[in-house]
C-alpha cells in the first residue's frame, strides 16, 4: 500500500453559493490494477468528484478517468500521481475560473437560445411558446418534484389522430446545463421550421414530440443557486444526512445492480427503490400511459460525445441491436457532417461503462424500441463547464442526429 499524504485540513464552511477556486479537474490513465487501487484510495481520502466514469467503482486499467479535486488536496494528488508514474493531465486548472467564463453575464432575465437559462426563465419560455403557437405547442405538468415544483412537458406537433410520438428529455443530471439548452433549441427549430422546412414540417405533421426541458427541476435550481456541480435530485434520504438520488439510476432496469450505489451519499445513489423519486416516477408514469404511441425515447446527457443504446445494465445485446446500431451510425454521421465533431456509438455497457437503473434501458424494456442516450459535447476540455459560445454549434449538430432518428421512426415503426 502507498502512504497517501493528503492534507487533512478541515474545509471551511463557505457561504452559498459554493465556490470552486483552485479546484482542478484531472484526467488520469491508470495502467494496471495497482494504479486503479491508488485512485480508489484517493477517492475516499480526498473525496474526489468523478466526472467520467461517474463512480470510482467503474475505474478500470486502460480507461481514462476524469475527476475533480478540491483545492486543498489537488497538489498532493498531482504529486502522488507523479510519484507512482500514473499518466495524467490537468484538464481544468481552476474550475471557478472556467465556470466564470462559462457564462458571459451572471445577470440575465431574458430568455436566450444561445445562453444558459435558469428554471424560471425556461418555464416562462415554455408558457409563452404554448400561447404563441397554440396549433403546434401545448404544455402540461406531468407531476411535481420533491420540493413541489411542477415538471413541465411540451407537446410539439400538428394536431392529428393516432399519431406516433418521440419522447425527448433533458436535465436529468443537474450540472449538465448544455442539455436543457438543447431541448429549448429543438422546440425553437420545430416551431420556426414548420411550413418552411419540408423535412421538419413532415415530421411535425406525422409525429408528436414530447419534450421535457428539465427533468430534475430541484437539482437544476440547486446547481444555479448553491452548488454548480450538483448532480442528483434534492430528496431527503432516510437514516442519512446526505441529500438526493441519481435519477438515472432510479429506474427499474437492473436496478441497483452494477454501476449504481446503494450509499445515499454517493452521486450514483440508486434510491430506496425503483422510481422512489417523484421526478423518475413522473417520467415513467407518462411513458407507461402513452406506451402505444411512443416509438422513440431520447434522453440527453453530457459529456463524452457518444450516442448510446441498450443495454447499460448488462453486456447483453438488445434484441434489436443491429437496427439500433445502424440507426446510431446514421445519426452520428449526420451529426459529424456539420462541424466534424467526432462521436462514438454503441450499446452503453460496452461503449462507456455498466450502469443499472437508466431510463433508456427501462424505456426499451417497457416497449420503446428506439431508445437512445446522447452524451453531448465535449470530451473533457471543459466538461460540465462547457462555454455558452458552444451552445449553438452543439445544438445544431445534435438536432441533425435527432431528426435522423425521428425520420427513421416515421418510416419504420
């Protein structure tokens, strides 16, 4: 074993919102199990925040690991990695500096498609669009969050009988701000393209799109007001002072078996039972109630530039693997064709890591054949601190992939 020289200093209690001054994001390349064990030891002693993979148990030799280290341990970690000859690079030297640059202004009341918008602004935007385009957009609440916030869903499409539908959700993980930005962008493009863009008009005439701009509403608010790096929901946990559950480990798909934690303090905590979270249950109930019409489920996450499909809770291939893989290949080709952004695609467990309780696996097993998870930009240069200057390009390219999948659904379901 190594002697881990981590400063034990007690972190000062900071005023809200939490700052990230001097915190670093490391990218580490463990070469063998000895080095993996060192990283696992560090995870406990230094309270590392894992970005990719999202839990220390998923760290393996030969696969990169991105994690955030608090300022009082970051230099010790750097020294330890060097002493043990573990290859690494520093992706973000000062996280607070990166976050300060992420938004061009912290004061913003007006909605913008090329800026990050807070929940109140997004909710007002949705209400305005439904009022402005009553023949194309309607809004309803599919439930309330733990803290009592409505979870608003937009239905986008020309009214018609017996239409098939595509369900798109964003904002599962609170700190993945680029994802609600995409859901807003998608709706904008839909209403602006109707009647002018032949392909999009055809999609809207023949499909309904259910768009959930922010699934984890409480967590998203908390990431704006208190802790920018927050991931989970904000529910209380029995017999624990730790708050929240990972909503994307909370679905009844291999629930809490692999890549999920039964410890309430962990970022990948699976919850006390499947659909223990009101937010997860609201999504599941809506899909169950509309299962005859919903033909595709697209859940938008970040980061890694990947398009994943079932399964993530096991290495087993889905019965529709060949078709799902071919559709992913075409969608990625459409996306890459715009700006050359490179995406990886494949079944989640084999392509990124095993993770049980995910909404995409659950939707697939519930009968939604075309079930996909997007991991948007980037590959780690900014990670969750993706600058607003990249919103437009990210959304433009992702839209091409979503339209490709929707077209396939229209012609093949």
